[in-house]
């Protein structure tokens, strides 16, 4: 009788162990799926929401969208709007504007377009937000956004992907 009880207890322990391992396997699958989803989202967004620092600023492009379709633009281009969050980490007021940013596609450069574009004199330690509008060729949804003001040597760059409109 003792051998039977011992065998039964061993079987119960093995069954519980198998269930725990199966449960852990499912958890890993879920974690792995979540990781893949996060990786896909990061790839879809490229450097969007990535803060880059210069000597005086912390700059984060937080959102990008198509504002004017190629059909609405007489030139056949499109207008993209980029929302910036910028912190002045220096001890002096620092002026930043949408025209300090340039879009690079291949060998071509595109500058601030029409729209109410961001410009602000940011106090030391303060953060400011605003939008920049840029006209780019209609067939491009990926580009390099570069912070390159003419007034100083501050530099930063991001790879940006414009999300596709869902139709």
C-alpha cells in the first residue's frame, strides 16, 4: 500500500510540474508576441518619440501626420505636420523654430512650408511644444528629420516614418 501511495504522489507531482511548465510556455508565447508587437510598433514609428540631446536642448518629435493630401496641394506634394516637444537645458533663453528643422530625402532637402509654424524663446529649464509644417514629395513616407539651425552648431537627426492613412 505504501508503494502505491508513493507512486500516486509522484504522478501528482509530475502532473503538476507538467501543468506549470505548460503554463510557463504560454506565458513565454504571450511575452514573445508582446515583444514582437512592440518591435513592430517601434519599427513603424522609427525614431518618433525618441529624445535627442544637443548641448543646449532636449528635442523629441512626438507626432507626425499628413495634413494636406497631394490632391489638395496644387504642386502634387503633401504637407506633413511634425509635433515637437523641446526642453531648454541651458541657463539662458534659447530660441527654437520650425525653420531650424530640415527634412532630408535622398539628396534633396525640404524646408518649412506654409502653416502656423512653431517658434518660441524657451526659458532655462522650461519645455515648449509646437508644430512644424513641411512640404515633401507625395510618394515619400520615410525621411530623415534634421535639427540644423543656422544660428549655432547644435545638431540632431531622426529617421521618421509617416503613418499611413487608414482607408
